[in-house]
């Protein structure tokens, strides 16, 4: 049944398979801790939100928000309408904002309507954009306190007692 042959076998033996490279545990942990690239969150034109909106990523607003909006990058579309403070690294406005804007880069595009103060590092206003309010340049607009109204910029009265207060020429003390 079995015979021994003096002839050498001509069948070559297959080469050993290369060892599969396994990523180190540290590399896996590092990859899982990095945030994945995300698409912008969208508030559609038929949506209305009463209250503040906060996002760590980008935000596209085509609907209505009655409240403050905070995100890393905010775009207000042509049908977007915000009543409240808008705070982000970058704010692009094509729609309407009634409230202050605090951002490193602010772009008011054609058709934008902004009624409120803007604190920025960089400001761009395109033709046919409407803006009513005060503008303040700041190196870090996200850290500075909110802009004060012109009436608040008066020096404060001293703590020393003063004459009776009068309003519209009427004395507050009886004669």
C-alpha cells in the first residue's frame, strides 16, 4: 500500500503566511476618543423652537428659534429667524436675527436682517444686508462681557450722599 520512493517530491511547500498586524490597544483607544466628522444639525423651515438651542457642532437654522443659540458654527438660512443671542466661532446670516451676535467671524450676507449688537474679531457685511445696532471689535469676543448700552456707559455716581433726586424738574422731597 505504501511504498518508499527515492525520488524527491516536486510539490513545493507553500510559504508561511505573513503574520497579521494587530493595532496596538493604545491606537484603538486613541481612534475611539477622536470625534467623528459630523454633518450640521438642521432646524428646518417648518420647525419652531421656543427655548435655547446648544450644539457642539455646526448648526443650520432655516426655521424659527425664540431663544439663545450656541454652537461652533451657525448658519442662518434665508428663511431662518432667531430672537435671542447668537454665540459661535463663525456666524453666517442670510435670514433674520433680533438680538446680539458674539462670534470670532461674522458674515452678514445679501438679504440678512440683523437688529442687535455684534461683538466680533472679523466682520463682513455684503451689499443689501440690513444691520441696526452697535459693533464692537474684540480679540476674543466669546470671552468678553456683553456690550453695554450707551446709557450704561455713564460714570456711576459716588457713594457719598447727594442732593434729593429730581425727575423732570420735580423734587422728590416735600417742600
